[in-house]
């Protein structure tokens, strides 16, 4: 296979998840993933820092979508408007292919404490990035913290619903509905 093989990233992801399911995450090596994909280790490392990053790939893209949507919004909007824009922007990467991969990812992460912890760190980083974008818009500190946490919770609830939804159901409506439900329930606390 040539150095710049087409679809290398996707092939590496597919090979990794096949091996994680067959052998377990801990028993799978980078060399095995590259070999299964018909690529070499150097190609693997051009796409992923390590095998954990195969599991958590795409988090930086998601963060960028949230932050860019908030940054592009009109200043002076209510924090919920910014959160809605971020959740809507996330829809761009929540494709049917990503759903299939996410289902596999959930299964692998559920069986590995290190990956669960790494996932929590990624969520904390996403929350901090959302908060920073809100601060840039002039949102006060307490509202910033609440909106960023609410954004993450709405994302997670929407994500869980999206995984259970029909193959062609979009992510954004589910996440926005989760946001509305969460806001409603907060008022009843």
C-alpha cells in the first residue's frame, strides 16, 4: 500500500475497532491495527497519537464546532442561544457513519477504566472551551459556568438518544430537545 493510501484514517479506525472487539482493547497493538488496515505504523501515527486516540478521535472537531458557532453568534445574546447554536453546529459531524462508530466506541470504553477517565477529561476540556467562548461573548462568570455545564449535559443526553434513534434521525433536534427538557426541569428544582 502506498504512503498516502486513500481513506487511511477510516481504514485504521475500522481495523482498530474490529481488533478491539475481537481481542480486547488492552490486547491490541498499534502494529496489529496498522497491519489489519494494510498500512504501516508510520501511517497510523500520522493520524493518531496512540490507540486511545482512535477511540476518542473527533473530540477536537466537536470542540471547534461548538466554539466557532458561539464565536460567530451575535454578541449580547442569552447564554442559551449560544448553547443552542453550539449543539446545532455539532450536527455536522453526527453522521450515520459516526453513529455506527460511536456504538462500537461505547462498547469498548465501557470495558476500560482508563478510556472512561480519558473520556471524562475530554468532556472537561470541551466544557472549559465552551465556557471560554461564552466569556469572550461577555457572559458573566456564573452564567458561563452554568451554560457550559448545561451544554455538555444536553450534548450527552442528546448523544445517548441519538445512538438509540433511527438510523437517519439527526442529532441536533435530539440535543436541542434535551436542552429544553433540562432547562424545564431546572426550573422545578
